[in-house]
């Protein structure tokens, strides 16, 4: 297996686990991961939030870690990357307003490269116009956006993921084992025990 170059789109108040866990997991199996955010440079931090399910009508939010970026958003050339990771949380509602973010996402879909989106990451996919006719899971509150963008919302348990073509998506961080497992399969990553 050749190591892959993976782009991770981070932003302030991205879900802590959905940012940190894929970043660290992909590094641990030998891939190169560049975490970027519009308006920030390598060494800058984004604030993350811990979203939890505690019986309320929606998730609760607590301060997470300050996540260090390791690449420059302005220098990103999407053609130099093999795959894309889009964490959820509140960051996607901001990131989807950036035309360059949307162009980057469109590149990965038009090139058929693997994309992993979780939770509210579907908001970026919807804004980029890449969901037409595609099956996509997301946090349930994003189901109307997936459908409005022409996608088929996959209503699956919170700990599951779905793959269609080059897209792996999941409702939230409890799906990490399924979501990352399916993404690693798309990447061609083999782990020997």
C-alpha cells in the first residue's frame, strides 16, 4: 500500500472527535494528513467542541481541544491529494460559505477520489452541489439539506456508516469504527495484525 495524501477541512467549532480521531488514525496507519482552515496558517489553531447525546432534543456542546493546523489553506492544490475528510460540528455552516472550500470539494467528486464526511459535513456537500442522486448519511438535523440538494438521506443508526461510490458518510462520531473502516477500505489501506 502506498501512503496517501489526505486533506482534512477543519474550522472553528468542528466536532472535536470528528476532527482529532480521523486525523490521528490516518497518521497512525502511515498516511500524510494536512489539516487546513480558511484564513489560518500552519501552527494556527481552531477551537473544537465536544458534542454529546445526553437525552435532549439535540446534542449538548462543551469546549474541546485547540486543534493545531499543519498546512496552509491558501497553498492547497486539491490535485495533489488522494482523499478528503470533512468533519462535522458547527464549522461546516461557516466553511460552506467559502467558494474555495466548495471548489475543493467539487474537485474530489469530479475526480472520483475518496471523500469521508460525518455529521454536519453534509452541509458542505450540499452547498457544493455534489449530492444529486447520491446516498449520504449525516446528523439527522441535516437530512432536509441532503434531500434539498437532490441526495438520498441514509437514515442509519448513529454508530453506522454508508459508502456509495467514492463517498463514505456517517451520522456522528459514534460511527468512527464503521466510518473510518469504510474510508480506509476506499483508500486501499491494509492493516496486518
